């Protein structure tokens, strides 16, 4: 970790969508609101969300991505990066480039961590190609220090369906490294699990009728930013879970198709909802 007087820095590698609050448009805003410096490196550039129709744009070619990374490295900032957060991957060929970059960053700063949010699908449906799924599961995931999958993505990692808290716990334990699993349905609500060797925490909120796209990106970025700032896992989980819930409530109230981040930005730092993270017996 950097000394307390120095600003924490996260390199965020995610999609960049001009007309939507997803990927880096969510992550960078949220993490900077928490006082973390963010380097934004896009894996794909789109005009709009693909679920709205042909989005325009496309993945950043691996050669271009490598050149962007070299430009950043030439500024001598690798030793200042506390964490690399990867989200949506635009092309399987990007993964070797990312892993090479992480190796260079860790050489400059051994304490830096790689956090992989394996953005592969949700609610039983994949929304990336098989080649990208394979590159993430067999390329990024094994090298990640922390993982932040949703329940569906955890199922892909574990090779089994996740149908509740117990199956999520079993699957996360087998991974053997810190994992934050989102979107775990329970009888009364929906929750997020933090699982690491020797400790597990579960944080739950009421289930809302729907949620705008980008909530997984928001949860991952808030949790990682708080951990990089030095907060304990349970504290970071509570604050991130509560903030995401508050943002969704405000977005639904505004009848927004996107996360209403500018209007709801105050709850990113100080969530109104603060669900209790309860420890689970190992």
C-alpha cells in the first residue's frame, strides 16, 4: 500500500459506452467520488448499449491496447498503481496484453493487486463469445488476486449452477482466493458474499423490481476502491452494498434507464442504507 498521505490509484480496464452508464463510465465516476485516482483504459468503445441495437464502435485492437499501455508506462506511473480492475473484455487477444501489463506493474509495485470482474453474463445468459469466456476463465482468473463475479459468473468459474447462498459459498471456497459474489438470491432479498480463506461475510438488501444495467460494475468499483483505501472487507462490503441499493432506488424513482449517478453521488461515499454484514460460520 502507498503511504497514507498519497492518493490511491486504480487502473480500470472496462468498456467505454458513450451514451450509457456502464463499464468505465460507472467505475471511474464512483471511485473518483471516493477520492481514488483512476486511470481509464477502454477495452471497447461503443456508441450505445448493445441491447438498444447496433452500438457502433467495437473492441480496441490488442496492438492499440498495448500501445496505450506503453504510453502510460512511459509516464512512469506503474509504481503508483495500487490495483488493476478488469471488467468487460472486448476481444480474447486483449488478455495476454493485460497479463503482460499486470506483470510490469507488479514488478514496479509488488503490492499491487489484480482484481478481475469476469463480465461474462447474468441471470442464466452469457453475453460474450466463447473465445472471450475461455480467455477470461483460463487467462485472467488464474492470475487474479481478487475476483468479483455475479452468481451466474461464479457458476461458470465453478462449473455448477449457483442457486443460493450455500452453493455460492461452496463454489467460492474452492477458488481459494478473496471473492465477492453479487446477486445471490435468498428467500427474502438479494445479497453479496465476501469469501476468503478463513472468513466469510454476507450482506443482504431487499429485492427491488428491477435494476438498471451497470450495477455489477458499480459494486465492484466501490468495493475495490474502499479496500484500496484501507477499509476492512466487511466494512467495504456493507458500504458498497448499501450504496448500490441507494443508487438503484434513486434511479428507479427517476424512471432512468441508466444508473442516476450524478444525482445520487452523495450516497456513494455515505450510503443511506447500511445493511449489516454478518459473519458466516466456516
